[in-house]
C-alpha cells in the first residue's frame, strides 16, 4: 500500500511501494456512508443531517469491480481523504476527527496567508507553528500545528481486519490507517501478501472506519471528499501492471441545519500567480490567477478595482482610473474541481498597462465573496525570469524555450501574448533592455 512520507497509525509494518500509473477501471466505486450517530445505528447513508456535538461513525465500502474474475481480484487498495475538507465546509465550524484537540488545519499558498499563531506555510500547504511560544493558550504545544496535551486523533481512522465483510478477510493482509496530522491527508488501505485477493461478489466490501465529531459551533454543509490521483486513492488488481482509479467516488456529506441563516464565512486569498509585489512580463494580455480557501461567486462589474498605482490614489482609484472593465474576470476550478480560483486577464488589443508602472488589484469590500485584499504588481515587459529587471538573462531564458507552440495563457515568457514562445518574444523583450525596477508607491 502506498502511503508516502508518513507513519502508519495502527502499528502495522510498512509494505513495499509500487510506481503507479493512472488508468481507468470498469465501474469500481468507493463510498463513505454514516452508520451511527452518537453510537445509535442509522440507515447507512452518504448524505446525513447532524447536530453540533454529534459523533458520527462512518464506514468506507468498495464495490462494483469486475465480476469476470480475470485479473480483477484486488491485491491492494488505498482510500485517502482530503484533510482540509473536515475544516472547510460551506458554513462555519468543523468535523473534527475523534480525539482532535488542536487548531483546525488551515490551507495556505505561496504568499503570507497564515495566522500569527501559526505563521509557517509548510511544504504541505498547511499553516503551522514554529515554536510553542507562538501558539494560543488553548493549544500551547507546537507539534506541526498548535495542539493541546490531550490531542490524540489516532483512533478516528481504523481498519477492522476481523470483520467477515472486510474486503481482504480470509487472506493474509497488511492493513493500515494513517491519522490526520499537520501535513498528512488521512488514508486507509490494505494489501494481500499472498493469494489473488477477492473477486467481486456483488456486495459492499468493508474497507475502513471513520469517527468524526461535529464541533459545537457548526452549521452548514461539509463534504468529506477524497484526495485523488494514482498515489492517493486507487486499486491495484492482480494481473494488472498499473494502479487504477475508482470510476465513482461517493463522499460523505454532513449537513448541520440552523434555525437562522447559517453565516457564510468569506473566502480568504491564499495564493497568487504571479506572486504579489512581483512583475507582469507581457506587452498585453497580462494574466493574474488568485487562489482562495473557499468556493467563489464571480464578482460583478465594479466590485473589483484594478488601477495604476500612484502616491495620489493609495486608497482607491480616482474617477476614470479603474481599469477592471477591460479585464476578463472569471472563476476557474482548482486541482480538486472546486471553484476557488479567480482569473483576471487584460483583454485590450494593444495593452493599456504601462512599462515599469505599478498596478493594484483590490477588493475593498464590494465583492462579497471574499475578504478585502489588495495586491500590487509592476509591469516589466520582457522580465521572463521575474527578477525585476529586463536584461540579457531574460533573452537567454527565452532562447532556451524556443520553440514553444502552445504557451499557457499566463506563461510569462510569451512576451507578445500570441500563444507561442519564439523569436518574436526575443525581439519584444530586447526593446526594453536594460530596464530596472521602480519603487512601489504607497509604501509609507
């Protein structure tokens, strides 16, 4: 079973790793269904209502893989959950793994978007602490994130290999469950060490158990979704050289109703491409992609401001200064298929952004989908390496990329924004050599 970079949580020995390539599998499905609330049985369901403080027991099932028996027996499976999904619903609160006594996991991007108590943005894109001295009083111990002495979510994720409906029951399996940590998505899986593994009997096969507690302040909807990809949620069938993904992934949806309208937290800006306070390199069609930690609703005209930054307009554009009307502003999905990226692209034919000038993108509160923010960028036409200068180093980098026939719409080396990287981009950058950065206005 492939659970990379982390420890197993149930004391099982680790097993060998395979290089796994993505493929498809006929009709195989994985589902997470609640079976108990507060230890009282309920009809198994992937869509339930719960109340603040409830403890939910849910089980993972695998079913519907091939019935012909030829190469369709399951040697290995792994189901990995998106850790951020437990803390990031459509309302407020969290679904804490049972035993969780720590700060909620908060995602971060390349920019400084973490709280003061946990200012470190780790390689797992999770806000974490550096020293216990920075942690709040209720979670005083720095253990990747700020935790309390009683923090112990190990038992929230488990595999009961003694159940007759366990998918590898009767074989010699090595099963493991990885608990949620500061950097790990929780995972459950098993591999058969000998024999061919089970054939599809046309029934739900048990694969693991989750225990989740609804926080006392929760309302809204939470979708316990899966981490996708060939190294996260997959099957390895006997006789097949590569791992295969599930055709259907059925998450657990938990809705906590409220007598009043559940307050919707605003999305927080967590990443930007290019990074803030860096350069836009194109003559025209400069593109900025902003990432947020919650789903977005597209801004209406005038709700975002984009303007040339000077010392006279540090707090907003003056009359006629807002350029947002010439930008295509749209919502894009992130790598998990969630509408959490905002794409802004200059659509003017000749380009209106001036070389060496600074520009600000700002939500001053008019766009109600996200917290207020502002980001500044300098236009340095030809700055392919994003170091603030236009020089022969940029020409060298461009030359190494020639020819590129399908440049991305935000590729900073496509200087003339025609979709290619070729000698025309060299010529366009060469016009501005040498070019030094100018100080950013409004820094007082």
